[in-house]
């Protein structure tokens, strides 16, 4: 294992971020949640929506600009 990776907290995130700060709390994905993405990332947002749909049962809308 690379020394840099060994120093990171055990968080499973793909792709691996350049920086990672682990905090406390939780995130809940609800049926009224939406995916916010700028127009140039709509394809990627659609991919995320399609990946989440089978496991959540939610058809999350893609809205406006993230940020």
C-alpha cells in the first residue's frame, strides 16, 4: 500500500479525492432529493441517477446548477 493512502481514513469513495476531511453526521437520500448539476455535467448526473434508481427506488430529478 502506498504511504499516502495508508494515512487516509477508511472511507470508500471512488474516485479517490485529492483532499478528504472526515466529519461527523449522516446523509440521507430521500424521495424528494434532487441531483444538482450544471448543464455541462448533465450526462454524468443522469448516470448517477440511473445508478441510484435500482437500489433506492427513486427517480431523482436533475436540477439547476450545483454550487
